[in-house]
């Protein structure tokens, strides 16, 4: 998953660290639903950036569980995966997308 990756613009996420989310905005409700329906069960997380919309680096989040509430909101249990660099920004149905490349740690 490196092309047109959905990006949740919210907070900082880190590899292996749980990141529980309360999703209520319609654009992100759609993004989470699509991530589940397509089977990828993942999306990128970046902090906001006033100039570019979102930061140049972020972390993939793996969806472990989703609890859909009757009013359309959801509580999403995610955990951080790989870190990435944004190569190109885009937009799809109100939420941000990006073409990305994964970052590898230098082995010591």
C-alpha cells in the first residue's frame, strides 16, 4: 500500500504504540469504512501542517477492531505500523490521500 493511501490528519502516531480513535466526521467515517471493506485495514496518520495540509512524515495505523455506534460514529482500535514519507498529496471524497514511501531504519 503506497499509492493513494488514505491519511487521517489528527495526531502523532508511533510504530507499535496503540492509537485509539473516536471517529465522528463524515469524511473519516467513510475512510474507515472503506479501509475495512477493501480489506487493507490500514491508513496513514499525520499531524496537521498549515502550509501543506499535513506533515511530510507519518505512521501507518493498522485497524485491530472497529465498534460502529448507532448514530454513525465509531470507536477504532489501531496500532502504529511502519513510518513513511509523503511523496505526493491528494484528496478523495473529502479526506486526504498520499503516495508514500516507507522509511527503513539503518541497521547498526
